[in-house]
């Protein structure tokens, strides 16, 4: 049964919103908060004390006993340490709950147990968390009881970023500053701030928890490392947008409710292409809040699943043979007086500011295609990108017919006289309305698609933080804006200069535009001909972070120092190696302790049958044939297991992080594949009763 509740009442009930602050803070304190939020700077300690007290009173009223600085270290997930509001009792033994301004704005978790990629060794273990005042505090309801969570940035003692939030905030400031120069050049002097907005569509799988718990691979690595395809996959297209089953529906309702309470704008839900796969899309928000909220979405998805006997899989490729999961990162930039710089209007050919912004984005994406590719890479995403279910690993921009035509005119003649119109869509049924068509159809295969008034970066992996992709997007576009503004501000004739610039950028970077089928083999060749990078794997993408081009970009806008980039590189190699190591060890464990013993017993059963049937005077043809076949695969498995173990032994001797990651990527994953093949063959051959864990059919179709 579904539960009834009033969405307007519960929305943001667990968030210390601006309106709550306005209600309970003295006017001057509230004003100071607004000023710091809008213009930056620091809160006075006196004001911080007032806010902390108000926040604590509000939280305590809602049952909170603890607070936590909530941050996003480079593990990719969130971290929290709870401190209660308890203070030392007075002489009479009476205790008063307290929360000071100092505790609100600054925390000191030990940084030594979080990934720092070498920064730690150089700069001590001490780390600090600092309140991101632009992202509201919230109360997380968990088994611990309600916890007041303060969104924070996490830095080392000397100020190096150790998290995903700090660079994102820095990149937003860079974009703000450079985009403002552009809009001011076009006469929009009233704009004082430009903000990146993001809406992240989140895909996920739900499987039965009890069944998932029977599989070590799902438990330890979040994906299946063995498993033959079920007789049915996604070929009937009957799951996408299909009717949502009861158990899943109840899950979605609770998920929405929990998210709404946290002020997360959960908006759209539907079944996705693969069986047991679903999607949730929120309404877009300011980039850093969207990043925080996406973490809450992922966390809540996993937590709520337990209440319904389900397990939520956020891995990019939990099952072979059906689609994996991604995260479409919708991105746009808007001024504080309401102008979306990516809105072309009805006649984009006449919208010079839009065309300049578009030209800058073309330049940014073409110049830094390698960085953008890197920003969307994680271990799991290696299984998706380029596998004809997600965008290819090659970065290109899809503009659609209308804009592509405008760009073509500009490149050819320097002016765009006309633009293709949408026209009317005729339904052919007299009782149905005819409606206005978009001028542009969709292209699902493009990694970076223009969709009306935003760009949709479709490469991001489902389990990844959206911090890096948005940091990168903001940074590369800020650079292009900066270079354009430098030229335009110095130009004598603005009109002329801007036309020249648009033509120049579009001409130089038109190779990044691709409107065709991104899944096709021809595109791989065509992209190569155009000189576009095709970076197949995560480990191959890592060192794009520290090219001179990249260091120059990030240092120029104060987003990363060289040392920070080097540390991130190190962490990525380490993360890759550790992840594949866990997968390899899990496979070895499952093969040697579960699959091989089960199949060995089965061969005994078969052998007994062969003997018994022969003794009964009948030729055991089928039994013998089956036994021989099973035995063959068993031998193959044993051999592959040995090879994987040897590869594992070898890799442990490699000290260099990069070399180690490459060994995992090239040798260990190949050995894992060799072990999986005979195991999956055996699964198909042997009696279902003897298979030691739930199969794809059990997991994907029996929720
Ligand atoms: P589509 O069907 O093209 O994917 P939707 O309207 O369903 O588009 O939106 C998908 C996601 O994009 C949602 O999270 C939505 O809030 C977000 N979105 C819509 N407009 C913008 C915008 N201007 N900037 C950033 N994100 C946006
Ligand atoms: Mg979309």
C-alpha cells in the first residue's frame, strides 16, 4: 500500500533553509549570511556563533543529538564523523547542549586515513573541513538518530584540496568571473554573478537483497564477475518506461519522500532499458548543491533499498550483456538576472552572445577533450564507454540540425542569414492537436549533446561523483571565455571583433562537431582522421591531468596546483589498482571455493551415473558426453585460475603506482576474462541445483 503525505509540507523539512535562517536569526546576522553567500568572504565569529546556536536549536528540536561535518574525500563517497552537542556538566551535574560558531565553520578530521596522493607525506596529516555556506545544512535520519550535517570542503594543513568540493567551488568562481566579462561586453551590466546549474540523471539497478548477499562479487565489488546471460535480456524493449512493479514502486515512493525531506528535487522516475534498471532525475540546481544532492541521492538509494528487501547497485556495469548505468550531467550557465547563456532563442543565428558562447564551448571542448574524457572516467565506466550502450570514449559535440546549419553558414561566409525552423508536427488524427516541433531531434549516442538550453554530458559513470566533470567543464569554459574577453575588451570595433572571433573559433574547432551515429565503427575512423583523442580506458586517461596544457589551465584559474593534480593522478592509479585487485581476489575466491568444488561434485555425480547406467546394460551416451564437456571446462578453469593467481603474484611486486595500474588494466583484467569464460560455460551446462549462487535470471527477473 502506498503511503499518503503532503509533499509541500515535507519538502525540505530536514533542511536549514534560507527561510528558516531568516525566521530565527537576528536581521544583521541573516544579512551577513546573505552577503557571504553572494559575495564570498568570511563570517565574523560572533555571527557564526549565533547561526550555530540557531542551527543547533532547530536540529535538537528535530531530535538531533549529534552534528557532523559532511565532506567528499577522494574516495568518491562522502565522509562523516559524529560529535554530540554534549558539553561538560556543571558542578550540579547539569549538562547543556552546545554548538559553537567555531565548530560550525571549521573541523579537524585526521587527514591521514583519506587518500591524499602524496600530499600527506609532504604536508603532515592534519586536515581541515570548512563550511560551504552556499550549501544548506541538513538533518540526516539514520539508525543513529537524526544527525545535523554541515556540508564542508576538505583541505590539508597547507590548503591543498583533498576533496571533490573545493575544486568545484573554485571552478565555479572562475566561471563566474570570466562569464561576467562576456555578458558585460554585451551590455548586460546588471548581471553581478553567473552560476553553473546542473541536473544529474541517476541510473541504478535494484536486485533482491537476500539473493545479492549470496554473491561475493556483488558484495565486494558491486558487480557480477561471473554469470551467464539469462535466456532473456533487454531485447524486447519491454522494460524501458514499462509499468513499475509494486515492490519497486514502494521503494521509489519512500526514496522520493526521503529525498524531498532533504530538499532534493526528485522529479522524474522510470524503468530503464535493462531489466531491473531504473532512473531518477532531479530538477537542476546550482552546481555545488547538485553535487551534494547527487551524493545524497546515491546514499539514500542504497539505504532505502534495505527497507524493501532490495539492494541498490550503483556500479556502472553490474551485469554483462545488458546496459550499464550512467549519469547524464545536464549543465548550463545563468546570470543572476535570469539569462541562460545557453538559450539560443527562436533565431539563434541572430543571437550573437549565444553564438559567441557556443563558439567558446566548441573551443573549450576541442582543446580539452582529453581532460573532459578523464573527468568522466572511473573504474566501472571502462565497461560502458565505447560499448554501444553508452557514448563512445571519443569526445564530440552534438548540436542538432538547426545549430549545425548556423555554424556551417558562419564558417563558410562569416554570417548566418537564416535558421531552420521547427515546423509543425502533424499527428494525422483529427482529435489530436498538431504541435510545434523542436528544430532539433535527439541523438542518444553523443557524449556531449546540446539539448535546447543546456549541454548534456552523458559520459559520467553512475557511481561517480559529479564533482570532477563539472569542475572540468567550468574550468575549460572559463578559459575560453577569458581568452575571448581579453580580445574583445581590447577591440576597437566590438561588432567586427566578435564576428571575427565567432568565425575563427568555429572554423578552427568545427572538427569537434559530430551529429552522426557515435556507436558506428566509421566514427572511430573519422575521429582518428580528424585528430580527436580516443582514450579507451581510465588508466590511459589519468596523465591528461598533468600535461602542461592542463596544469596551465588549472593553475591560471586557481582551481588546482600542479601538486594537487599530481596527487590526484596518484590517487586515481591507486584506486584503479585497488579496485581491480579486489575484483581479482574475489574471482579467485569464488572460483576456488565455490564454483570448482560445486562442479567437481557434479562430475562425481555424473561419473556415478555413467557407471550405473552402463551397469544397467545401456550405453550412457549423453551422460558421458556431458561429463567430458564439463570436465574440459573445469580443466580450462583450473588453468585460468592458476594464471590469474600468477598475475596477482606478479603485480604485488610492482611498486610504481602507474606501472601497477597499467599491469592491472592490461594483464590482470585479461586473466580475469579468461577465468570467467569457462565458468560461464559451466553455468549453462550443469544442473541448476548445483550452481553455488543466484544466476542472472534469478537476479534480474525475480524482484
Ligand atoms: P531531457 O529529456 O532532455 O533529458 P529533461 O527536461 O528531462 O531533459 O531534463 C533532464 C535533466 O536536465 C533534469 O535533471 C533537468 O532538471 C535538467 N535540466 C533542465 N534544464 C536545465 C538547465 N537549463 N540547466 C541544467 N540542467 C537542466
Ligand atoms: Mg537526458
